[in-house]
C-alpha cells in the first residue's frame, strides 16, 4: 500500500504534496498494475496540480479542499485553452476524466467529480473529419517553415517538418530523440517513434516503426541542426516543456494561422491522408476518394496501418484524420 498516513489526514493519507498523492492513490487503485493507464492519468493529474498552484487556480495542495466547484473552475480553464487553440478538445476531456478518476482514487468515493466532461466543456469531440486537412500541399508547408525561420522560430519549423513528414504529435516532435532516430534512419531505413507518446505506449511493448523517405531524412537533419547544444531533442537542457509551449509553440501558432494552417495537428492529418493514398493508390475519403466502395479490404488494411503509424490503439480513430468510410 502507498498510503503514508491516516485515511482522514492530508491528501486522504497519501502524503503532503498533491502532486505526489494522486499517482500514489492511482497505483493503489490499480494494485501496482496497468502501468500505461496509471502513467496517463498521473500526467494529466499533474496538469491539474499545476493549475491549482497557478495564479488562476485555487492554490490548494490538499485534496480534501477540492470540491465540485473546483473541478468546474478547472473545466472552465480547459475550455478557454481549447477556444484559444492551445489544447485539443479530446485532450481537455481526457484531462477532466483523469481528474475524476484520481479524485475517486484519493477519496475512495465518487462524490467529487465532473459528471460529464463533454457537457462541462460545452464541446463534443468528433470522431469523423468533415474538412479537408490543411497542410497537404508541401509547398505551403515549405513556405510556413521559411516564415517561421524568418521569425527566429527554427525549432517550431522543425516541429512542422517532423509532423508533416512522420505524423508525430506535437509532444512527440518536441521530445523526439533525434540522434537515435537519425541513426535508425541511416542504419535501418525506418524509425521507431517512442518519445513523448501517449498512455505509456513506448518501448519494445509498443513499437511504432515508420519507413523513412527523403522528407523524413530532411526533417530529421533540420531538427538536429536546430536542436540546442547539449540536447538530444528540441528542448534546451534546462528548459521546461511547459515553458517551451508558452514561449515557442504559442507564438508559432499565430504564424500558422496567418498562413492558413489551424495548427500542428493538421499536419498529422495531412500525413495520414498521404499515407492512405500511398497504400491504396486512392485519395483519402476526405479528398473524395472511394476506395471503401471499390476495395473494402484494402481500405481496412490502410486504416490499420495508419492507426499503427499514428500511435493509436483503435482503427476507428483514423476517421478523424482521413474521413469516414461512407
């Protein structure tokens, strides 16, 4: 048991720090197993703790102080981040759900929770894409990269290139082990995306190999070139991930918007559409392709492969990137 004090004590007996208490309670809840699930909930819990300690938060460091209104205030904070384009709807809902789960683990009951994260956020996550992904035109992406570099945003430019070439998420592109990936590209002709992945999907238990082409080689070379001295990724040795998001990614998004790109995630969708066409020799459904009507098995095989390359556990999620089968 990870319980370190009396059940009615500070943080319900799980220690003096809110950041420590949540993960400990989750480990107890899952009896030391389900590592990936515990890791994912713990990371989202830390985001909640950071908000609690921020100027906008309530300043709590004891879970006994947290009530339903606290969680609704946090939902409001997440909603503002989504509206500003700083957070995806799915990410916001996942963070609320993880806070619910962690509070239940700490308290031992379900009394303090957000009943419906989607309603609390006033938004619904979509599972099917209805708009053509921006960034499919490589010339457009090339121009955006040039403009970012002109604004001394070379690391943001590296993120854009990695996302478009490999389908990496924002976090994956920032934390990618560039020397390892370059070595794999040169020695094996493929790379294994492992750093910054979601839900504990890393290591030998969840390989994510992607065949290398010239676009990937160019993206890796550029990223290594702009990587800070002493670093293996795009973060400087003493730079915090959150500071990077605020100081680099947020200003870069304004440039993306001016050049008709909603965000880095659109480049991930553009990658998915390109891979679909490479695999099936048909345009993606969102690009008016009709492979599903013509060759359903090929469409399914493509979706399975793209799901694997994007690092998703469910094939149906691919519809959010390339469109539905209808």
